[in-house]
C-alpha cells in the first residue's frame, strides 16, 4: 500500500497488506494512522513517529514487510532511498492508443 491518507484505504485492505511503503509524515494524525496500521513493533506512537521521521529524511522511505519472520526491526522496516532525479514519464488513461 502507498497512500497519502491511510484511512482512505479500507480496513480490510490495510489489515491484509503484506507490504506498505511509508513516507515522511508531518502530522500527529498521520503518524497515529501509520502506527495503528504498521507500527506494532514499537512501544508507542511517539517512538514510532521518531523512527519514521528519522528514517524518511532526504528522499528516503520505509518498506514495511508485514509477513516477515524476522525479529529485527531493521529487517521488518527496511529503509530505502528514492532516486534524487525521477525520470520523466506520462500515464495514459483510457483505451489503448494505436
């Protein structure tokens, strides 16, 4: 799941997601929502929020692996970095063009 507002994703989908991409969160409501959805390996929303914001600076994100058998947070919450320059591309919606 990757969503700007996690509560817009239906609860069944959130609970059944095996992977979640988490980006920087700046509001308490968003941190609480991400904590409720994917922060079960942390003692509190504040602890999770600190980890989230320290781990998502400078174009980084967290790849949460919900079904991991790992015991280490670093193997469950995998830090990744987006490329500094995103190549240009265009989405085309509707019937395929010929």
